[in-house]
């Protein structure tokens, strides 16, 4: 199996991409240590995986659409479970994240009620998201609406939310 890697020049800084033939596996801020290779090895796929520099065409097209305001949703990457060891709880949290509408936010407590998981568990699982922007963990805020806990940093989180809100007319608190 072949994986492509590339770097995407986004308005919030470079993003490291890894894509399998099915679609994106990783969209992370450059400099973050990805656990993706470990996860692929855990699935036993590593000996059969060839990693090459490539266009990561799907991730690039999706991100281009997002940053120009034309794309507000992304399909749930069902193929992830073929590549990664994802727990039932991770899948539940990732699906809950995807249900947060473009330009809106939800609290960790909201996600905890929705997934029937403890808020701290939700926080840990949100932090395990390796598909930044595509699985929109930047839309999760503190109970009082404060911008908290984002792997890309609070300034990026603020920029992403402001970008979405510009396209929807919603105002950031």
C-alpha cells in the first residue's frame, strides 16, 4: 500500500499531510509529532506500506475548498479503521465533532452528554484527532465559551473560528 506525504501551505501555517489511496490519514500542524506511523505499524500494515512524496490530492482539494470558504463539511473517513486502531469512543467523539456545524462551537460538556463519555475522556479523545480542520476539533470550547485546548494553539483556533464565522455571519464571542 502506498502513502503520500506533503506539506500544505495554509493561512494558519504549514500543515503536514499523509494520504492513503482512500483519502487523508493525517492533517496536522507542522512540527507536531504524529502518531500515525506508530498506529499503522500497530495494524500490522507497516511492512507493506511505501511512503512517498506526493500531491495528497484529496486533502489538498478539501483544504483549498475550506480556506476559500466553499467547503464547510467533509465526509467521515470510514476508511480510517482499516489503517488505524481507533476505539469505539474515538469514533463516537470524531463523529460528534463532525456534527458541529460550520461556524458554530460546542463545549466539551456538550460532547460528553452527546457521546455519554466523561468530559475529560472527551478532551483526551479530541486531542487525539490527527485530521485537523477535516474533523473540526477547533470548534470545541470551554463550558463558558472560552477558547481552550487546541493542538495547533489558541491563535490558530481563533483564526479558524473567525474564518468560519465570516462565511456564516455568526460572531465569535
